[in-house]
C-alpha cells in the first residue's frame, strides 16, 4: 500500500512496524525496500506456526495438519534504514527477536533520500489524508427500505 506508507513517511517516522502472515525471500525483500524507501527501521513481526500449535479441539485438525508441519515459517526480521537485515529472519523458529535501534540512523538516511521531502513533487502530485472518524460503511443510492 504505497500511498498509506507515504502518509506515514510524511510524518517522519523512524520505525515502521509490519505485522504479517507473509514470509519468505519476497517478504524480506519488501521489508528492505520499505526501509530504503522510508529511511526508517522496519520491524516485521511474523507468524510462526506449526500443526501442533492448532488446538486439539479444532475440527478435523489431525486430517488437515501434521504435527511437525510448518503452516507458516515466520521470518520475523529487523531491517535498518536504507536496507540491510540486522536481526533475523527467524525462519521456522518461535522466539523473540532483539535488535538495537539507533533512531539517528533513520534520520540520517533520509538526508540521502527523503521521498516526502526533497524528492517530493507537490507541483505535480497531491495526497490528502482525512483523519476524521468515519463510519465503516456508507450506502449511496436512492433505494428506500420500508
């Protein structure tokens, strides 16, 4: 969701958190891209789950899942500003990932590439974010229900 990310980047975020079900090399590459694009630390907390983690009361659990099968391999990762994995990925590992984060590194990386600052083109592009609370659904038609 590039426009949503842009909205976050425009607020000079230093840490971007990406909770996900995704995993694998493509996801890790995406996290590197976001760190480089946003000049921010990226923390991707992933879901590492095996068949044995599914409750025994789950209908047809034993027919659907093998006990030692990895349903999702996880791949939690920490990526530094401008890219580069500094911790993880925790591939097929259930655990807690730790990394030291230097917020100045994020701010320094935006000096080279600031997608909402000196690389921004307000003369061509305009993005507006409405932060007001809104209903989750609006019906637009002329139909009345009696």
